[in-house]
C-alpha cells in the first residue's frame, strides 16, 4: 500500500480534533514529500541531526515535532524552527529550551512526558514530580517555554487491559492539570498512542497520536 493510501486510512479512523503526527525518522525525503503533498503537515523526528538536515528541504508550513529524548546540548539546533517538543521531563531541559527560545525570539511549545509504564526503557515524570515542578518559582519564571499538554507511552504489551489502564491514568492527570495550570501554560494536547495501540489511546481521550510504520511501512534501520 502507498503512503497516501495509508494516510487516507488513518485519517478516516480519527476525528478532526485529533492531530496525527507522522513519525518520519529514518525515512527518505521522497517518502516525506509524498505525505506532505497529500496534505500531511505534522512530522515527528527523534534525532536532532536528521531533523536539521530535513527541515530546510520543506516549506515553512511543515510542523516539526521532536519526539525523542532530547539532550540539553542539542536544543540550540532546533530552537529556531521546532513546532512542538514532546517528552520534556526535567527542569534542566525546560530552562535550556527557554534560553534558546528567547535567543531565537520565540516561545517554544512543549509537552511534559509522564511515566505511565513500569518499563525501565520509558522516561518521564511521576505525578508528585510534575506537581513539584509546576510549583517551582524557577519554572514559573521561564519566559521562553509554554507547556501545552502531556505525553505518555504505554507498555509494549499485548495486554489491552494494562495498556488501557495506563492511558486512563494519564487522562485523569491531564484533566486535573487542565483545571489548575496557570497561563500562559495550558493543557491542550494529550499525546498518547502509536501505530499498535492508537485505538485504545483514542478511546481513553487522546487527541494526538504518533504513527510511523502504519504510514511509512517498516522502519529503516
């Protein structure tokens, strides 16, 4: 099946309120161009160098999402153009993003990553840590970042009940923070769900899903 056909299939399964991020990491420019020409605008990458190589090759209306574990010393390379940084899990990283955003005369939107899986390979904050972070004066004083939602990755499991429980846990936290977070921050995006588990994520309230192999086919190693 073609990339266009795959995109048509996904868009027919999701509501208009849901943002589909096409995970284009390790995919050739011609594949990304096919998706772009079809109308896809949100693309996710998890390597800074690869994103920086691809970004100049596309029009300015391309919305680049950084979806990997971002190192503080790499923020400066994507700060001038990044649309949304997923997976922010520390004050140190937020401070660096804010610094580089101000240097680029921007405010950069970010999602806080919450650890909802017990798997050691998953990053993220727990509920106590996020409450502590949002109450810190150091966080409140940051001028170059805006928290616009939460991101979480469920367990890589065939146990649908477990995965659904993890998604429900994140949705409850999202709803609580939506009522309490102070401007300019706002809980707008709940990013959870990938190619294998997005139906469960959508049923739990996700409004942003990250899909790679379901659109572009098997990953290129």
